[in-house]
C-alpha cells in the first residue's frame, strides 16, 4: 500500500523497529477480534517517508465494509494539535492572519446563522430559531474554540438522527478530496 506522492521506506531506514511495529499490529488485530474497535487505519511518517502502514478491520462493522486506505473518519479532537501546528506555521510565514474570516478560505462560511435559544429548535414564544450572525467566524475563533460551531443535531439526544444532505459545502469538500487525491493540489511543506 502506498500513500499519494510520499516515498515509502523500511522502518529500519528511519530508525524504527519492524518487530515492534508487527507486535503493535498484532495487538490491534486482537482488539478488533475482541470487538474493542471495528478497525484501524494508521501509518507512521518519518523524515517525509512512509515507514509503516496498517489497515485492517472494518470502517463499518454492521454493514461489513472493509477498512481501506481511502476510508474517511471523524477524528474529533485528535486533529486539533496537527491543525493548530500547521496553522501557526502558516501564520509565522505570513501566509495568513488569525483574524482572517474563515469565508476567505471556505466561502460557505460567509453568511452564517446562529441559534437564538439552543433549547428551542423552532421559532415560538421562547424565541427559538436562528438569526444572522453579527460577525464572521475568524481563524482565531476556530483555534480558540470560540466560533460557536456545534456538532449539529443528535449530539446530545442519541434518538435524533443526523440527516445527510447534498450541500454546496459537501460538494466543495468532495471536489477538494478528488483534487488532492489526483495530485492537483501539492502537499504543504513547512
């Protein structure tokens, strides 16, 4: 298995131990078999080379969809340190300002709505519903967790299901993924 545009190497070429990585992979396999996790897709990059890749199990256990090197995952908070470091490196290089509006990079964020009362989903006597945001969300808001973005419906009430919609934002994201996978957008080097 090979990741797009990154050269591969043996673990020992970059100071890693193949036997230790094999033990790790075997332990993951046991955890998958025991039902602790449905699957895993992980890799180790060192010196800008791929030294280890392990893809096993399911991306969807119930539907029996195998994990692949193209499976997408919700990583939640695990992406914050990586994104934060990348953002600050771009800031240090003068490529962006923390006060840039997010819409400069993702136009769908230009006209955001905010909830009037988070306990009321629809307009009514308690003033629920939404209204236009007073100001745009900035990169600073994102990195300080003050943007007001939530996880959407169903976050607190597990009975409420998320609805998948074909939106312009989703189409932009899918187009972006296709362009990256097709090598049309080079990897950022810091």
